[in-house]
C-alpha cells in the first residue's frame, strides 16, 4: 500500500465489524483509515509498518458512529427558562451540549429547531468539540403554532419582530401565507440549513396551540416543499395527529417527526411514499411520567397524551413494515436531560429488536440525510455505514451489539470514539 506524503494512516486490526446494515458481524477484519476516510476493509494481512497508529481491536466490534436525527442543541432548558437567557448564554450552553453528544458516541446529529450553523462551522473548523451537525436553523410555523413560543399574551409581535427572548435566538420563526412561507424557507437555506423544519400540527411544549390543531394549509405546506425542493433538499415536519399527517403527506413532506397518533390509513401512506418517521420512545416515557420540567399544567397534560400514544404507534410501524425509521431523541432541557440521549437505543430495542435499533441509529439516518442532496454539508464520505469510502466516524465496542445494544451505550464497553479520523476516546 502506497502512502501519500502528509497523510495520516491508521489501522484497526483483528476487529469484528457491524457495517450498519447487516444482521451478522463480519469477523476478523482489518480497517484501514487514510486521514478521515475508511479506504479499505479486508481480511487479508496488512503491513503494519506503514501506519502511523495501529489499534489491535482483539475481537472487539467496530461499528459506525451513532447518529441522532432529532436533537435540539440550543434548547438546554425548558422554553420558559430559556426565555430569561441572553443569546450569548444559550450559545455557550449549546457548545457544552454538543460536546456531550460526541462523547457519548454520537458523531452526527440533525438539529431540527435551533440556530446552530455557527456552532456547526466552529466544530468543523476545530474551534469547538461536537458531532457533525445537519442544521435546520429556525423551525417555521404559523402564528399561534408550535414555533410561536411566546409565553404569555403580553409578549406581542410588532412588525414581525418578536417580543420573546427565546424566539429572538433564531430557533423559531413565524410565517403566514404562501409568500411568507417561501421567504422563511429561503431565509433558513441562506443561513445554512441542510433541510427545512416546519410545524405542521399542535405541539406538547408550546402553550397556545392545542395538540389537535391543523397547522398550515395544504397550499402553505406545498410552498415549503417547493422552496426546499428548488434547493435540492426536503422538509421535515413536527407532527402528531393523523389528519395533520395526511395533509403533510399530500404536500410532499418526507420526514415525520414523532408521527404519534397514527392510524392504519396513514401508516399505509407512509409506507407507500417512503416517508421517514422519527419517533422518540424514551423521551415519550419521560414526558408521560412528568419527568421533564414544563411551565404549566396544560403542557403536562399534552405531553402525557403524546407520550402514551407514541408507544401505541409502534405497533402500526411493525404491522406495515415501515423501514424508514430513524433514531431521534428530542431531548430538551438541562445537561442531565441531554445525558439521557443514549437511553433511546435500549428503548427502541425493547419496542423492536437489536438490529432495528442499530440500523435506526446508523444507516437509516444516513439514508435520511442523503435526501439533502447537494445541501448535504458532508459529501466527501458516506455517513451511517462502515464501508470503504465512509467517513472515519466509528466506535469500538467490547461486545456484540447485535446480541444486545447495552454494550454500545455503556461507557465501560465503549472503548473508542472516532470522528473524522480523530480519536476523542481511546482506551486501547
């Protein structure tokens, strides 16, 4: 093997490999990394003298880095508390949240409501530590929709300027009518969004939109999809009810966040159209049990309903064999709440099985991200699979994750965390 001057060569030898898709480990392989790309996976002998670093995995499992397709890096407290903070405080807290995600093994995340492009660029350029970020920028909704996070009716809007400190951070924006929706989508794309997030129905954590509200007309939803499609990317929708999902599917939305209150018809539509579904089973259990602090009794009642319904929708996902399902935690709160991020993997395993959980947290998310086409911010390598040509985003685990995912999230068995060819944890 020829080494190009200036490159860094890493060899991981004697590893068992989960590639992100297959139901069996590939036994006893050598993984060759050149700078930040996996260039060869082989069972053949490799000359170790040509490498800058050699890791003897000694039968441990090497697998793709974890991916969370529904995070809120900037939401480091409940909305009513964030509404008291300056943008600088929120930004500093966000950097800490991002670092924690990477150190749990999450090498890529999709942020679906937050002003995170600046943090993404800082991480990419080495000024902060964290995962790859696929930013949506501000989540877009109608007035009195799920992005209208005014905490009381005294916080009025004057000439589209928000009187809510939280909304001024750029995590949320309001747009009414086709023209405003087109402009809002284009503004997020200008600000660096790799996909667009809209609120297509009522939310559990916002005060002035009942859960059953239909938010945005069909024409407004189609406007969002058209503007995103013109830039080669897609729309993800916060959505809970069946009627809202039917309208969103008709509009061409390809990512349903939560998809909580599902019926047989919409499950079939999701399957037929290839729509991605991002549920959150562990977070749902927390909110159903009132373990996440919220600002009012109304919010607790809404979240309890969502939490209980989410687990029932899993039965329809299984019945209709919906394969486009991705890992998403939807953690909102302080560092101790974000620290529960890994718990979703075992929650998924209980609902489905180990292989489904592992695909949801790796290759399925990678396929979802590919819907961004040329808006995809990381095009040099593949994400979500450990194959030749993939980014060197990987974990080395003591154990076989296909026999139980606990070994993936346990810090004691999580031996190596690598992102972009750089070790962030290495106990070998």
